[in-house]
């Protein structure tokens, strides 16, 4: 992916519509998913800050 100049997020989380969403629309992750979701979002925010100059 580096050769394609893609900024990737290495952390992953597998969410279920049945256990991590209320009425299939409201995000409410199960307790065991909270840390994984946090790691993914932390990496997305880090890449966003790092690439801010490129987007401008």
C-alpha cells in the first residue's frame, strides 16, 4: 500500500449489527469492542493530523 501512497490504518475492529448497534442504526459498541474502536479512531486521527498539510 505504501507504493500506492495509501495511508492505512493497521488496527481493525469487527462490529456486529446485532450486538454493537441499537435498532441497526445507533452505534453502541459492546464492552469488548470499546478498546478496539478507540485504537482504530486514534490511528485515523493521527493520519488525519499528519496529512493535513497535503490536503491544503
